[in-house]
């Protein structure tokens, strides 16, 4: 099978597509024939060696790329009873030490990393769900807001941000979304009641709409302190990139890292299956064009995910 790997860190040119034997699942493992695997900023951290540099994983001779996958079960390891060969599934994996990962023709995941795909769903689109939607949903849990309270989402049209807006509305929250001017109609359709143009002063605008500020914020744009003062006294603030500022005004500041959660993934996949949350594919690339996929991601401004198709 073909798989994307890195053996040396650097720019997109260090990415390799290699031929390796198709792995066989061991106890508790599932072999998935990949229909699509999204490309995320987490992959850039693997490619550049940032994970090793900052101690998130040890040095290895080879790293596989990819966290998200959707596909079809091709083989089952001993003891797996939740799935059958031929089942359509979606999965996420967060281990950073894997020599082969989801950006490949086949991938092995443990059964607890996988959920059933909704019937009839486009698996290439479903490959955009896992990491981003799980992050958004876990961030909402961290904030622990009550129905009717106000949530600010920065970078609200991005991969995590739009899921946060849609999932917040499903929880009965009211949303004020920040994004580029051309994102306003998208965000209002997703459920945002107020919109803040990224060229406007965020704190001033939020507090004009919401005297006292929002009850909570998900900082998907990594604005850090520039967004924190938009949260009211005693509120809550979640950073997705470890940039939560020092706590002030009794605002609970959290640097949140997502984690694999198959039960949550099943719930989110079900939402996607009935159209309650959006699956957006900006561009697709064949596996051999993985370097171009990384270049497209680095340019930014995408409204949807980049997906590799083996």
C-alpha cells in the first residue's frame, strides 16, 4: 500500500509517499480501507518537527501523517466485536509516534478510536469531521455554559470555528461570531446572531452588542489577550493553541487539547448524517499530491478542509 511519511523535517518537499506492506490488525485493532483523510495543522507540526522540538513526542526514524479518516472496515483483529468487515466508519487518532497513520491507502486504528458512519453519507466529506468537530464539542464542554448564555467564537468560519457555532446552537447557546466580512452570511446561516468583522475592534464591538461581555469564548483564531477582555467577569475562555492569557476578573482560562472520543464521534457523525452540522471540503488531492495539499493549507483562507484521497 501507499502511505505518507516523513523521515526528515522541513517544508512540504520532505513529505514522501512510500510503498509499504499493508499491515495486519492485531488484538483490538481494525484495518480500514481509507476513503479520505483530511490534512490539518497538526500535520504541519509533524512535518516540521515541532512535536519533537516541544517534547510532545520522542524522536523517531519515521512518522506517519494524519489524524482523521473515513473509510470501510477491511479486516478485524482478535476480540473486535463492535464492527464487521464492510462497515463504513469514521475515526480519529492522536498518537504522534505512529510510523504509519491515516494518510494512506489502509490504516490500523484501535476499535475505541472508531465510530460507525451514518448510512449513505459521503465518506470523503466525513473525513473532515473528527479532529475539528471533536475539538469544538470538547471546548463547549469545558466552557460549561447554560442554554441562553452568550458564546463568542473567534475565527468562526474556520475548521473548528464553524463546528463550534453549529454545536453551540444545538446546545441552546446564543452566538456572536468573528470572521472576515465575506463570512458573515455563512455564519448567520450557521446560527450566529451577531457578527464581528475581523477588521473591527473585537472587544469594543462585542461589548457594544453585549454589555458586560460574552459569558464564554472559544478562541479559534488564536487572538489570546486581544479576545479575553470580550468575556465578562466570572466567565470562561478556551484557547485551542495554548495561548490563554493570565487569568483576570475571575475568568476561567483554559488551554485545551482535544482527545480521541469514539462515543462523542458517533454523536457528531449522527449530527452530520442529518445535516445538523456541516461537512465542508475545500479541496481534494490524490495521495501523491500531499505536498501540494500542505501548500494549500499554508496559504490559509480556506473555507472547508483539504482531503487526501488514496
